[in-house]
C-alpha cells in the first residue's frame, strides 16, 4: 500500500492517480488529484497571462509575487506544500543521482 502524497490516505493496488506536478513516482487519491489539478490549472493561467505581458516581464520576481500571488492564499499554500515535498524528498535521497 502507498500513501497519498497530499493527505496521507492509504491507497490500495491500482488506486490513485499520478501527481500532476511531481510526476509518476508520486500518487494521490481522487480528491487530492482534483484539488492539485485545479491548482495546476490556476498556475497555468497565471503563467500564461504573465508570459506575454511585456510590462509584467519587466518586474522582478518579488513584484510579480506581490501582485499576483500574495493575495491568493490557496496558491501560496500549494507552493509551500510543493516546496516542502521537494525538500523532504531531496533530503531523503529520492532525487539522488545514484542508480
């Protein structure tokens, strides 16, 4: 059995979905998949809306964060969870170069 990467729920054989952000090694339950997939869609819209806007591309990263993400607690939480997961996996050696 495997645990859901987001909520820790136990997943049985052939149960769970590939994590939209972290890839095939990480599984999530259906509820968390819908939540993460929605967050990824919101990130895609944010990214595309700012990619082609010349005025916003002149801003530094902190200014872009302040303007677009600082007032969106769901997106902030998603980024924090993603960062924590990546950091914990880096520390535990999941992303090590050893094969």
